[in-house]
């Protein structure tokens, strides 16, 4: 089985800017540079044949290069408990359009449609269920609320395979397409 997702990789300067925010929350599992990405669509586990079909289908999901900028930080929570810290990006329109194209291509292959609302972001840290956090997350958000960057262009869309194990997931590039 292959655990797949479609993502965009920010350029090195942008990854360095978000990496500079990664401090001040004890027990947070901060992403390393190889893990920093902006998810377009999580696919999940598929067999080898479906993985091959996904590569072919996504090769036909054309979109123009996307210009975005970093825009603030935030946190996701589940049932009142923060489980991830993220950096925001804006504007969302081109990203949402690409998400819809990718989602439609995958649905045509027989995969279920995306079940969640799409909120473009770059995950910076995972917070374990066992972690007991007080005001550190609020202080982190306040300290980095003004995170911003000049606009940057994303020129490639990448299909990644996620390998779980140990402390952090390892991401392997399956295929990469130029946005044009």
C-alpha cells in the first residue's frame, strides 16, 4: 500500500522563514525542512495500480503557476485540544482552484471526494495528545501573528508518498509536474 498526498513545496527562503518560528512550544514536534509543504489534497492509502493511475491522472490536471505569500500563523484543534501549529498563506483562490482540479481528477478514478473544507497552510508542528500545554501556544501565536513574506511563485505540484515510523514521517517524491 502507498500513503499518498499532493502538495506544493515552498522555495528555500520561505521554508527558512517559517523554520525561524519553530521554537517556544515545549514538546511540539517541529517539522524539518524536508517535511515543509502546502498540502493540495490528502489521498491516503492506495494499492500500486491505483497509485499508477493517480500519477497519470494528475499529469493532466493543468494549472498556472501560483503566486502566494505567507500570512500569519494559527492552530488546529480537535475537541478543544490543539494538535497542530501552522503558517498561513494567501490569497486562497488559485490554491482552491488547484485543489478542486486535483480532487475532481481523483474522484474520476473512483476515490472519495475530499471530505473537509480546504484551508491552505504549511504545517509547522504536531502536538501529541499526551502533551499538556498552557499559555505557550497562545504566546507562540501572538509572537508570530505578523508572519508575512513577499509574494513567491510555486511552479511545481508534487505527489508524495508518506512513510510513517519513528518520530517523524518521511516523504518521498513519487512524481512532480510543472504548473504551466
